[in-house]
């Protein structure tokens, strides 16, 4: 029987053993979760009746719901150059390569070697070549083949664990993508809000300067007291003191926007948003509660970790069972010259197999299995907590959206009243019924109402972005032609 036939039969036998094997340990099943909703039914029904939310899918590029070209450009460029996205993609590639490396254990390991030597033996010893030559050359070419049949699924469970870790990294890429876009949208909204507040405060300060000038003029005419002038001076000083703080916040917020966009603070070309450029998504899309666990990247990461922990139990169980290795330990040729290799009578080979079973290890393998089961219990608890936290995030966001709508309505009503009062006071000024000081004070109240409206509007926009983030960001609706961060990592 030739060596090739022996190797073929050995490989076939190993394949049959592999097919007959089974993977020990539990097969993963998603834990059963209780039925959950975002909000109590009456609250949810009221929000739907008021058209604050509507059951619909969140688009993959959810920030486009704000209908701002500047915001679209800002987010698109940031996702393309963000170091955090690049780092997450690199981690995914690493996990993918680790999984592929482990899959290599399903196949035989083959290595080849060649050695050449020149030797001299002592005269009393017989020549190893039986040629009476005591100085000779020896060339050896050798092939080693080894194979470990996966009898109890050790390697299959290891690959399963690594595949789950790879999937966790895939969801981490989506989570990084979502977190960066959401943080950038909220930061841009906050910057626009601070800019609007700074502009309104500057107008208030300018109006207060006019009021103070009028009060001083009236004081010289004996119609105002020194106390009244001092009160107006204090009001102006308060407004002027607020401006540096607003400008500082605005500058720091601008730096934050640039950092999130992957740029240093001194970089130029980052678009600046105005609050009037943003349109509130009305109504907001709301996915069904039953699909949240399928959409939230953090929940999917937790589930992938749980599946990996389940596979690790199988690894620990398989490590307690016999380990079998089959193969051709050596097959080759040895000759006195390179040209004589593989000639008649120069071949050698060894077929071997081994089985190893741990008998006494002080309980180490048993405790490792117990540790793997405890790790699974921990991962399951973490998964359940992550699901609950996800529903809490959406519920909090919905409550915020509802409160923001009421707050904006109130501030809008207050601003409408202030605008009407201002119009009336200006008509009365034209008729000589009120003083210019009274009109300026009405203008100040109007500016204060405008600042409150700006803050309420910005808060509502920010909470809308937070809700879209809490729902998972709509990555599952990404079209095949859209740039996918995980796909980019694979490419």
C-alpha cells in the first residue's frame, strides 16, 4: 500500500469521526422577555391622538428629518472622518480575522521542512552509509501532517464564540455610528441655540442702554429719582455680565462640534447652523415596542455577548473530554545528496495518533466550566438590564417630547402676547399715550420671551434627536447602496 493511499484513508477516517461528533454544551436560545411597552396606554394614546408621534420606520439617515442641508453635510463629513468610527471598524476587522484564524483548526495542519548537513564520525564507529566514508553529506526533505478531529465540538464552540464576538463588534460599529451622529446633531442644535440666545441678549442689552439713557435724561429734568436710575444701571450690568458667559459657552460648543466632526478647534469649513434652519420632525416616527430588541445596537451587543458566553460553556465542557490527534507525523526522503532525494529506498514515514484525557487536575477544568456557566448567568442578567434600559430610554424620550411640546406651546403663547403688547405700545407711542421708556421696557419683555422661546425650541429639537437615537437610529432601513459602517469595515 502506498503512502498516498494510507494518507487518503486516514483523512477519510478522520472525516467520518468528525461527522459523527457532536458539539457539547448548550445551544444558544434568546431568553424569553416579558411584554413591554414604552408608556402607559393612556399616555401613548394621547400622544398619538395629538400627532406628536406616529407608528413609522425611522430612516437610516435619521438626521435628514430636520431638513437642514448644513446639518446633513456636517454629519456626513463627520462620519467619514471620525477616528472613533475608524477605531470601531478596525476592532471589527480584528474580530473577523480572529474568527477566521480559529476556523483554520477544522482543516489539517501541514508543514514541510528540508535540512542539509555534512558530518564526520569517529573511526571506530561504522559508517552510517555503509560506504566506509567517515565524512559524508545528508539531505532530508520531510512533510508533517496533523489533524485534530472535532469529536466533541470544542473547535465548533470556539468558532461560535468568536463569531458572536465578531457580531458584537459589528453592532459596536453601529452603536458608534449612532452615538456620534446623535451627539453631533445635539451639539449643533445647542450651538445654534446659544447663538440665538447671545443675539437676543445683545439686543436686550442695547435696548436697556436706551432705557438707561432715557432715565438719566428724565432724572436731569427732575422726573426720575436716583434710585430708579440705579435700578436701570443694575439691569444693564446684569445683561452685560451674562454676555461673556454665553460667548464662552458658544465658543466651547463650537470646539465640541469640530471635535465630534473629527477636526481640531482651529479648523475651518465646518458649517454653522441657525435655529431657524432646522425643522422639527412632526410627527416623530415611533417603531413598535416588540421590535426594539431587534434594533437597538446596545441590546444587540449584549445579546451577542450572551451567545458568546453560551458557546464558552461548550468549550469548557469539551476541554474535560478526551482530546484526539491523528496524522502523518513524518513523511519524507533522506539521501546522501540532493539529487538522490526521493530515489529508491530513501523514503520514510510514520503514521500516529494520540488520545489524551485529563485524570487529575485538582478540579481545575471543573471549576473552569462552573466559571463559564457563571459568566453566562452574568451576561444574561446584563442582557435583561440592557433591554430594560433601552425601554426606559425610549420612555424618557417620549415623556420629554410630550413635555417639550407643552413647554413650547406655553413659551410661544407668551411670545405672541409679548409681540401683541409691543405692537400696541408702539401705536400708543405714536399717539403720545405712553412714554418711550415704557415702550422700551415692553421691548425688553419681548426679548426675554424670545429667549425663552429659543430655549424651548432648542430643547424640543434636542429631545427629538434623543428619541430617534433611543429607537436605534434606523440602521436596519439602510438601502443597499447607502454607506454602511460595518460593511466599510469588512471592505
